[in-house]
């Protein structure tokens, strides 16, 4: 990863957004000391939307003593195979990668952000999410399902809009029926991709650094409540080298 070349103004904006998302307090000297491991190990899954959030999430969680592995996939990452050839192939790859990551990384939390490719009937969606919960539980981990941020339904996604809308509903139902937890990120993003609150990149789909930092702060707080660790203050990580990740350059982020 290249060192960040963002302007001081942009870096301050990232820090401010992260602090607001977590209502964080100013950093103390104790916050800057090395943080011992918490025993929490997070496997982060999803598509490229989740991938754009991963650099900030890794920085935030590791600053709080949480081990992190990014298992997102661009143009896939879905667990719902559905009846479409593309999503079926992507789901096969996702399940294969999950089996490998459960063995090699040994997560205590499997966090799956609902993807834009979870195309299928509501029954297929619910079945896939319940299977994911069982897979996590069998490996000694807990599943956390997270709704995706609102994103632009363009010509590519439009034929599958109904499935995209039903996926978070089915995820919530699946979590309620299993040893899993559903987090509704609309609390952070709202429901309108074009609104300032949604913090979408120029493409209307992904996050830039500010949005990623806001999500990482929000998610770390919710995860801390679930697993009992204290998240690091945003000032300890929000303007770190992760802000120069190549994916933000490709998205045209400032």
C-alpha cells in the first residue's frame, strides 16, 4: 500500500466523519499505546462495496486488538447462488473460500455484508444465509449479517432490483432463526444513495475514505457491543496509510 497523499483538509474530514459515526472522545496517551489482542477474529465477507470498506475496517479493528482478514471479492462475494449462471459461479467460489478461511484463519466472527449479487428468490436467500450461519457456528464462530449501504441501481442492477431489496429482509429473518445477528446499516447510511448521509463515491455505489472510516467506526462499535471489546478511538487509525489504498484511486476519491 502506498502512503497517503491526501490533503490535510481531506484527512481532517475523514477523522471528523469517523468521530461523528462513533461519537468518539479525543485520543488520550493511553489510546496510543499498543493494544493487546482481544481474542476476537473477524472474517469480513462481501462484494466490492464491502471491499471498499475493508481498508478502514482493518485499520479500526486491528487498532482495537482484533484480528482481521479481508475475504471480499470484486464482482461477486455472494453466498446466494440463485438461478443466474454468473451468481451461481460466484457463490461456488465464495463457499470454497469460506471453507478455506474457516480452517486457516479460525475466525470467532464471520461478518457478511449483503452483496449486490445475492440474486435469488426470498426462499433461496434465506436458505443461503441460514447455511452461512450454520457454517460459522460449526467452525466455532458467530455470524453477523450486515445490510449493504444504499447504492445506485444502474442498468446492470435494475433487472435484479427486487432480489436486492428482499435480501436484507431475508437476512434479518435468517439471523433471528439462527445463532446469528443482523445489523441494519441504514442507521449509519440512511436509505437514499444520493443523499449526503450515504457518502457514496462518484459512481454512486462504493465508499471513499470518509465513508469507509464512518462505517468502520460504526461497525467496530456494534461489534464491540456483541463481543465485549473496546474499539480504538478513531484518532488512532482514521488518517493512517490505509487512506492511500489503490482502490480509492480507482474510484476517483480525493
